[in-house]
C-alpha cells in the first residue's frame, strides 16, 4: 500500500473509537489486518503453498491456530482467515500473492473492507445474546473458536479471544450501524 494513502475509518473518524463503562469495553481495531486465503485442503499444491507461507498446515476445525505472529481460523470448507498486526498482514499478503502462481487458490487482503471491534467485559455475553443466536457457553463456544453468524440485521465473524473477550468483524459498509448497535445493546454496561 502506498505510504501516502490514508484509509478512512468505517466510522468516519480520524482515530480509532473506544467506549468503556463498568462492564463493557468496545474498541475499534485499526491495528489488526486480515488476509483471506481460499483453497482446498485436499489439494497437495495448496497445502504446500499454505505451509510454506505460514509454517503450518491449513487448520481443520473452527478453532484458531497460532502461526508465529498470526492467528488462522478456518471459516468454511475452503476459506481461511489470517489475522495479525496490520503491517505484518500487509507484508504476508504481498508474499502470498507473489508465491501463488500456479497454485489453485486465491489470497486477498480484506482488512480495509471490514470493521474490526474487540468487545470485552462482563457485559459482552449479554450484548452477544441480544445480537445473535450463538450458544456462547464455554463448552460449546470455547476460547479460540471463531464462526460466522447472523448478527443484528447483518452478518459477522465472531472469535472468542478470552472468557469475556470477543473479536467481531463485519463489512465496512455497515460499520456505523454495527458500532451504533453494539453501543445500544451494551448501554446498561457502558454508563
């Protein structure tokens, strides 16, 4: 990405947004990058490409797998979401593109098409229960698990980072609505 290019926030603000109260903190994460790699894990060329790029085989379950500075989650049968420090993901994206020639896969940096929000605190589970139908009991949705789900009136990816700590990702086009929804759903914990 050119050095002189400024990416505007999905929330229309010059700095990352953060609101916190007694039981909930919402933090817009502009320092996190995301790369989507799509390929079939039964294809040997793809598996070799993935291993050379990230140092691990494509994960099989829905739990996050650590690969150095990156977290990898299998989002679907052929989709792998890699997240980490924004600059590291941008460098990984360039490497992924350069080394993909002849490999049946697609690698696309999706950071700037999304809004990423970390939600943490004792009110996080209440906000999730108001927003989606996920069963968030630790036995069903343990730390490290990530999934796509219906959220409010749209779709979101949710990953459990800690007992009361979640990362929420949705399309940039609904960023302002998504942020307002989270603040409204968590109002009792933000005052």
